[in-house]
């Protein structure tokens, strides 16, 4: 393009821009003359040849404008110039120039019309621009005139009016701002009045107003201040919310909830409330325990305040344990009662707010409200379990923080009662079974009870070893229900109710239907009532140790003339809980109406026979049952210990009065296999034989011995060898019959114990009653047998019978002297029984056992005497029958025992003398109650009369066959 322009310049042509702008003169180049142009046009043109000429031009000529062609051509000249060559080269360049010039000229001519047309358009544009300049000048002139005549006058008035309106609005805004700045004082007053909803409402309105004027710099500060005030209100509101955790006030809580509703933080408030309840529980128990710890420490040492609650509980002294526990439960009750009131408040307000609302107006608000109510309800229901769990953990830490193994029984019962009442509160609070509390109190109870039971067993051993087995006088209508240890059974038949609950339930029938939260909704405290009850019922509370005599005990067994303080139902016979029947504990009235020779108690009050030790055991059983009544989880442990009390008492009575090596040789079967099994079991499981010095090192380690008690020893004051007292018959009667009485009391308690016993452990209780309690009366046989064996001189009778001649030939009409001697012994025995009965009532079963033993021994002595006879005739056998019939006739006048024991034993033996050989053999096989000696003598005596030597050998062989398996 630049080459074309250069060429055009050389030819004297101008571009349209150069023509319009009147540009600087064109460079003076040579322009071909018309002749040359014409010559060029007229020359025949071969386009192909022309193109070849143009193509033959060097490339360098088409480069940029800075190219100097003259210099280029001069440099190309050879060192030696040749004119002809130069002219030829010049002609070549001319031809190239002519071809280029022709080509350029053709192009210019081709674009000539377009150039002219564009030049015309530029001229027209110049004319329009000049017209526009004239119009603008006229407009400026007219605007200047309008400014002077209209704007400065009319629009100035409008501007002033607008400014006035703005200033009026500003004044109103300033007044509002002034009011906003004064709201601080009012907000403070409202907070002091605890008008939280009003304060929040005012603060929110101020914030809304402040947001309207936020463009003022002073308002931005005020808005920040209002936000701080609102946060301060929320803090105070949180403090106010925390106050409801201990003392719930309906109006106060209503204000707080309304305030949170205005803030739109109902759910947050509920979260905060539960946090405050948790904190309230912790702070409350800590302060209560801390107060008692500092009080007991006696100094203002601050180290206690820095302790953890669990560690603090270990510093509680035994003396302050129960008051502290009571105050602890009172304080926790207040917290739980506040939570209960809180739930009631929300339930009532939910009912009030569920009234129908306009369909469209409050639909969204109603949905949001429903969501809040649902959240609050779920949160409160969940909080019940959570709060009760916190309460349990705090009380558990307190319970386990002190070793209660050395507490007095009464104090421990009070602790159990308080915890039982607390568990009742928990059940009504959230339906919880209080597993945490039950486990902790069970641990303490088992620990306490083991130590307590061990001490009681040792005391029982001491009492048994110092017991003189004198009769403890009681009224004829005495039963265990009169003892204060068993009062709880009369107050409430249900074993699951604690003593304090029994008092509450017996106070009025209306209160039985109310829960604790309903009873103490307005005022009072269930734990205060509990303590008041304990103070009022001091006479029903157990003495510090179970063996102290108290006024109630005196009224039971010393004060015979007055029973005005005994309730009417206790004056009646003891009535069984389940059946309603009065058990038979004394001689039937029909028996008492008819004078019987064997009844030695008709001149005595028909009162139970028992000792102080028996009464102490019964009291202990009452105490154990009272503990079991309050705390059912350890029921099995307690019942097991109750069984040990009975076992030890039974074993002591047996070892004192019934153990004798002559039992086996007597052949009377005095000790049944069941009784023998029971005695062996007691000895193995309960009696520490090492302590007695027997079989040292054979028994188990010391850990096992802790559960055992040394065997008791009979007091030296008890003499069992004096024939004048029938070998301690009075003491034997008191001991044995007190055991029987104790067994009867256990029988009457069986149904009550069965209801407390876990289902899995009931077989143990059934076995205890069937194998142990029911065997108590079986001890009568071995114990009274010793008296019967010594009371009558059976050896003298044998000697006298040996001096009688039995091989007589005539029938005698007079009995032998030994019968009279034996009967005189029985008369003397009867007289001694009467003397003993003046001191101790001898019940009919006892006298019957004594007479039965004496008669059995006498009859067996007769058989033994008859078996010692060497020779005997038929007349001698008749004399034997006469003697025995005389003995029976006189004996029936001394005793009412019917039938006479072992009567057939003697008669059968006497009549066996008359049997034939075959019958004798059958007799030997069927009557194994006779000894080998007695049977052999029977065969030998019959020899010669109706049995020959061969038959004798046969019969003796049969006897030997019978005896062989026994060897």
C-alpha cells in the first residue's frame, strides 16, 4: 500500500483525505506526460508479458519505504562499467517501471467513480455540522433568559418548602431520639420490679425505633447500648429462671416464660432450665453436706469448700449422718417439687393455648407454637428421668461415703426408712424403680446386716450360755403382735410399704389416694413428716440394742393385772394373716374342763412357756423382718440369717438337754432321720467346731469360720443331775417348750416371709420350714427320755425279777412284789411331776411324752426281765400275765395316756411261749423289735415243753440268720 501511495505521489495524484484537508504539497515527482501515457495506452499490451515483467522485479523493491533504490542499483554496478550493458540494464528498468506505472494507472482509473462519490458525502456532512452549531447557540441564549425569569423565583420557593418539611421531620426524629435515650431509666425500674416481659417489650420497641434512625451517628451508639441492655435483661432473666428451681412461684414463672416467648427463645429457656435444675441439685446437696461437715469439724477450715462432693461425704460423722441425710432429702424434695410444678404449669398453659385460632391470620404462628410446645413437652418428660438420676447419684455418693456397719439398729432403720421414702418419691416422680439407690442401699445393708447378724449371734451365744432356763412370765394372751418389733405388721399388711408410709396411710383414708406431690403441694415435706412420726412413735422404735428391757416389754410379760394399754385386737387370740384362724397354742378348752391326772398345768395360767432368750430371739426376728420389710432386695439374706437364729437356738437346746449316747442302744428311735439330718446340717454350716478345740485344722480357713459361731455351753447354774428335781425337768421343759413356742411363731410368720421372699429363693424357705421348724417338737423325745430313763430305777426291778421263781406248778392268784415296787416308783414319779409343775407349767404333750417314755422303758424292762428267766412253766407264764395285768390296772389310775405304750410288746412276748414250732419260726421272722437274746431265751425256755432239740437248733439258726445282716 505504501508503494502505491508513493507511486501516486510521484504521479501527482491526491487521496480524498488530502484533498479535503488541504494537506501539504505533494513531493515533486516526475509525472508522465500525456504523450507517454498515451504511448503507454496505445502500446499493445500483452497481459501475460506485462505480468512477467512485473514478476521479474526484485523483491527488495517491494520492501518498506526506507529502501533506497538508487543506492541499491549503484551498489550492483560492476567494478568495470560497460556502457552497452548499462544501457541494456537501463532499458530493462524502464520497461519494468512502465509496466508498474501502467498497472497503477489502470487501478486509479478503475476506482475514480467511488472516490468522487465519497467526496460528495464529506461535503454534505460539513454543511450539517455548521447548521447544528447555529441551533446550539440559539438554545443557550434562550436558557439564559428562562433562568432569569423562572427558576430563581418559583423553584426557590419550592426548595424552601421542602427544607421546612425536612426540618419538621428532623425535629420529630430528635424528640424520638431523646425519648429513646431516656428509656434506660425506665428499663432499670422495670427490671427491679421483675417486670421482665414489659422490659423486653420496651427494649424491642426501642430497637425497632432505633433501626429507623440508624443513619444518625448518635443512634448507632444507642442501638449498641440497647443491645447490651437486652443482653443484660437476658442475664437477669436467666437468674430469675434459676430461682424457680428451688422455690416455684406461679406468677414469677409466668413472667419469665412470657419474657422468653417475647424473645423467641422458648426452647433455649427450656434447655437453660434443665441446666439450672442440674446445677441446683449439685449446689443444694453440696451446701447441705458442707454445712454439716464444717459444723462437725468445729473450725472454719476452707479446705472442705474445695473438696469434691464425693470426698466431702466421707467426712460426715455418724452422729450427724441421719440429720444430714434428712436435710439432704428435704432439699432435694424441694427441687423435685419445683420441677413437678413446672410440668403442671406447662400442661395447664398448653391446654389454654390450644383454643381455635383464625385460619389464615395465625396459621404460621400456630405451627411455630405447636413446635415449641412439642419440644418443651418432650424436654420436660426426658428431664424427669435425668433429674431423678442426678438425685440418685448424689444420694448414692452420700450413702456409700460412710461405713454404716457400726450404726445402731434404730439409726440404720431410720436410714432405710428415709431412703425408702425417697424411692417412693422417685416412683411417683418419674415411675423409676430407683435401681441406683436400691443397689447402693443394698450394698450398705448387706455389709451392715452381716456385721449386725454376727454380733447378734455372738450375743445369742452369750445369752444361751448365761441362760438359767427359768420361766419368763407372760400373760396368757401373749403373742408376738404385742411386741413393738412387730407393730409394723399390724399397721400395714403389705411388706413393700415403709413404716413412715404406713403412718401416712393410716392417718386418713383420703390421703391414701393422694400422691406425695399432691399431699405436700402447698406446704410441708414428706421427710419432715417422717421424722415427726419417728418422734411421736418413740415407744415403737427399737432400743439401741435388742436385749434391753423397756416399758413395753414390761407391759407384755410383767404387768399381769392391767392390759388397758393393749388394743382390743391384741387382747384376742393371735389370728393368722392369711386364714383368719387362731392357731392352737395351748391345751384345748375341752381338755381343761375335765380334770386329768396327766395334766399338770390346770392350776397355772395357761401362758406360753418361754425364756428371756426366747423373747430376745423373737425380738431379733421382728427387727430382721422390719429391715426386710423396708428393703426387699436383701430379703433372702435376712431370711437366711433369721433361719440361723432358729437353727442356733434349736442346736443349743439339743446340745444342752438332748445329746446322749444311750439313744442308739435304746432302740426306741428317739431321733428321726429328719431331725438327725437337720442337726448335722446346723453343725456343719453354723457351728465353729475349731473354737471348741475339736478337730483342729480339719475345718476350712478363717474366712469360712467368720460365718460360724462356737457351740454354746450350758450354764453352770443349771444342774441336770439332781434326782429331786427330776434331773432338771423344769429347765428341760422351759427350754424345749420355748423352742416349740418359737417354732409356732415362725409358722405364723411363714406367709409374711413368703411374700417377701424372691420367687427363685422360695424353695429355701419351704425347705427351712419343712426340715427345721417342723422338727422342733421332735426334740421332746430325746430330751425327756433322759428324765424318764433316770427317774425310775429299772435296774432294781430287773434284780427283783431275777429273784422270782417262774417254774411253778400251780396257778398263783397274787402278783409278785416287783410290780408293787415298780408302781411305787411311778407314784413317786407322778408326785415329783406335780412338784415341778408348781414352778413350771407342764403342758399335756410334755407329760404325755414323759409318761410314754417311762412306760415304754418299764415295759421293755419287763420283757428284758422275762427274757432272763432260765426256766419257766405254763403256770409261770400265767403269773407273768397276772403281774403285767396288775401293773396295767394300777398304771391306768396314775395316767390318762391311752393306749398304754408298748402294751402289746409285753403281751406278745409272754404269749409267744405257747407258740408251736412253725408259729415260733414265723414269730421270729415277723417280730424283729425283740433282741436276739430275748428271742433266743424264748426258744430255750420252751425247750422240753413243746419244742424239741432239733426244732430248737432250727429256730436258733433262724435267729442267727436275722442277726447276721446287722453285724
